[in-house]
């Protein structure tokens, strides 16, 4: 009876472990995809604002002020996503730092 009970607990714990790992993998995937999207948005709006002649206030019908607004908010969201990315990979960062700087 104890062997069956222990076996069932192992199965349950394995399922739970897989669910947690898959959840972390999915969260990491979505954080990374969002980081990529907001990086592109920030880069494109920054380059357009930088390269747009100063006398011109529209680019493809979008006012310069709106480009700056989009650029600023995309940049702030990107900062938050990078923070989440670092939190998700903190264990790896610690382990690699220890490995690279061990005496």
C-alpha cells in the first residue's frame, strides 16, 4: 500500500514539476517576444524621430509628437520587460558569474 501511495505522489509531483517548468518556459517566451516587439517599436520610432528633418512635423501621417510619445512608452515598457527577463534568468546569471569568476 505504501509503495502505491509513494508512486502516486511521485507521479503527482512530476506532473506539478512539468507544469511549473512549462509555465516558466511559456512566460519566458512571451516576455522575450514582447521585448523583441517593443525593441523594434522603440528602434524604429527613435530612428524616424532622429532622421526626420526638423522642419517636418509628419511622417506617414503621424505627427512628430505622437512618434515621441510612442517611442517613450515603448521604451518604458521595454525596461520593465528587461527587468522581468533578468528575474526569470537570475539563477542562470548567478551560476554563470560564479563559474566565470571562481578562483
